[in-house]
C-alpha cells in the first residue's frame, strides 16, 4: 500500500477536523460531572465503552454513509452544504460561548439522570456528546471526497487513534482540569471553534462549486 506525501496530510486533516468538531478537551468537565458518582473502576469502564462506541459509530458513517445517502436520494453536494451549515452553527456557538452555557445545562440534567441510571457510556457520552451530528456529517463528507479503499481504511485507523486519544484525555481528566482550569478550557474551545468555522466554509464552498460546475 503506497501512501503519497499529499495523502498523509489528508489523513492528518481528517483527524484534526474530528478533534475540532468534537472538542474533547471541552467535554472533560462534562465527563467529570456525569461520572462523579462512579468509582474509579466504573469511570474507567464508562470511558472505555464510550470510546469503543464512538469508533464503531464513526466507522459505520465512514463506510456506509454514502450508501445511506443514496437510499434517501440525497446528493453528496447537498449533504456537504448541510453539513457545512451544521459545522458553522456549532463553531459559532463555541466562539460566542453559547455552547459552554448549553453544556452546563446538559451537565445538570445528565447528572440528575445519572442518579436513575449509571450507564451513561453510550448515551449521552458516546452519542451525541462525542459522536454527534457534526462529527458524523464530517465523516460522511470525507468518505465521499476520498472514496478509495485505501483512504477509507486509513481514515478508519485515524478514527481508532482519535477514540484512543479521547480515552486517554478522559482517563487523565482530573489532571487536565487542574492544569488548564475553566479559563484554559474556554480558550481551547474558542480556538477549536475558529478552526471549525473554516472547515464549515470549506464544506459549503466545495458543495456549491460542485453543484454549479465551477
């Protein structure tokens, strides 16, 4: 399997687009909150199951996303534009701080729900907090842009690496919270929001150019 130097950057860009979309650093306070009543062993189990679920969800989106779109008669260019709008909306919330306020509200409601059910690994942690609509949309768009078996295979490896990275972050979440603090996490969220804004615009312009044959 020959990997060109240019292809290498495609895979790196795919990884960082997932990182910017999910913003796992920004999810650390939520993860800490919804697992606060769990023992260390239970929290580690929740972390493991959540990230295994994320890798499965995103891998299915990567390999079957185009097929699902075909079943519903949705063109990939229309999906690129819709995905770009969704990504920009998420990015705007991150830049304005609205997503932080929303996360705080979700954190309170999730904590209340956790009193009834301790199993929060798949819902809401894996989906929709980590593998949310933005990450799934982005993965489907990437699979349509680079549909070869080699690209899909290596991108699936990138998904596994990303899931492992999230698992590591959540595993050491107490140390990260102490190190960055609330202000540090907010700064990281805004940086990720700026990157997301650029990715969303790129999705939209690519879709429009393809539809108009520019």
